[in-house]
């Protein structure tokens, strides 16, 4: 099976320029060697703390920003270095649902115009055909066809995000990149939007790159999860395996930091201390070693590779290079 998306060695370094001559004095290593694949009908969730590079990965995949290095293969075609004219025909295959449903919709356009805009870019349809297509897409996301004549301010937050999903669906993409699509919504509305995305995936065999910091959300929607820390992937595993037995200390710390539904429940937590290092000057060796309770000398000098520890399970940790799958226990 050909992956919908195959990303390998993806990097994005933003130069910091100063002085009259705008000389580059440093670089922000926002994404530094990220690799993953997404198959048809699969959801890969990209999780991590704010500032780890998750959203930058999504923008790189869509070529909203240009990569410094690496490869992006969409439906078997390497689109990494395609020019704008050549890239145009592939843009309809990958669409984005943005985080903020209030800022991502043009307030001067009606809902129908917003959803029809991608169609005008990629298909030659008559006005009546375009209106019929828009009406069908709106119904598919749970909005009435007459909603196409309303403006964004007339919708609630959840309805606006449904409108954003409709816009992404209008050109029948195979891949949707959802960047924190429910973080701005109430919890009850979050569940409705997540269930809508899952129903659409089942119906249309969509592939999702779902970017989030909320482990409760990714546990609900994801098939596999990639954990990012400081521009690198620390671990990739299926949802079930990752939550049952995280292999990377950072993954364990993220899971332990998630609140429990019952406040009376008590559990042992792995608490990580210290501040997140700067992406301008990341630590040598393992980037997590400055906060890791298991770090030893090798972690401070040698960067761990993202190795396949078990079939379908990848971790970038020196503790796991011998195939050890044992549970992590915080040193006394």
C-alpha cells in the first residue's frame, strides 16, 4: 500500500538576522529531522508541548513554508522542490483545517463563497453546479444548505469549525492536516467535531495528520501517535501501545501530566523539572537529557536515533537500544 504521505528527514531552520547587512547570526531549529508515514484511512496524531514544532511540520507538508532539508512525498510524488506551477495540481490533494475558527474565515465572505473558493481554483463549474456542490458539502458536515448565505459572525464556534472542515472537503482531498482543530471549542462541541471527523474518515477514507497537545483528544481520534520534543520525534507507536507502555521518558511524563477524570484517584507521576531549552541552541546529545530523570553520561554527548524497537514501535532513547520494552520506573 502506497502511503498518502511519506515524510523523511524533514528540517526547517529559521535564520536570525541582525545588523544593517542582515547577517545570519543564529538559527531556530524548529524542525530537525522528522520522519513519518500516513496510510489511507489512517490518523497520525502529532503531539508535544507548545513550541516543539508540531504546527511547523503541518505547514511544511503543505509547502506553506519551504523546508530547509528533507523529502515530502504525497501520493507517491516527491513534492519537496516542485515550483509553484507544478505544485498547484497537488494542492487539492492535501487541505488544512486551522486552529482558530474565528480567524481562519474571511468575515466579508458568505459561507457559500468560502466553501466554493477552492472549487473555483481547481474545477470549472457553472454557478448552479458549484452551488449544488457547496450545499452537499455543507450537509455532509451537519450544516443546512441555506447556511451558505450567512456570514461567519452568524455561526457559533463549532459551526464555524464545521465550515472550515467543509472548505477543506470541497475539493475531495486524500489528506487533511488538522492543526489543533478543537482546542478553541467547548468540551461538548469538541466531541461533536471529533466524531464528525471520524465519520468523514470512515466514509471518504481520508488520511489525517492531527496536531494536538491534548492527549485525551488524540486517544479518542488517533490510530498512531508521534511524540515531538524540541523539533525531533521522540517516539512513534500505535495509540494502544503508547498509552499502555510508553517507551520514551518524555512520553511517560506527558501521559502522567494529563488530568484524571476522577479527582479522588491517585497515581504515581513522573514529574519533569526545569525549563524547555531554546531551539536556537538546543542541548547536545539527547535534547531531553536536561530534564530526564534517567539521563546518564551517553545521553549528554550522543544523540539517539529514532530506532524501531519492536514492529511498528519507534523510540529515540539510549535506554531502548537493546530492545528493552520494560516499563519506566523513576529512579529513587
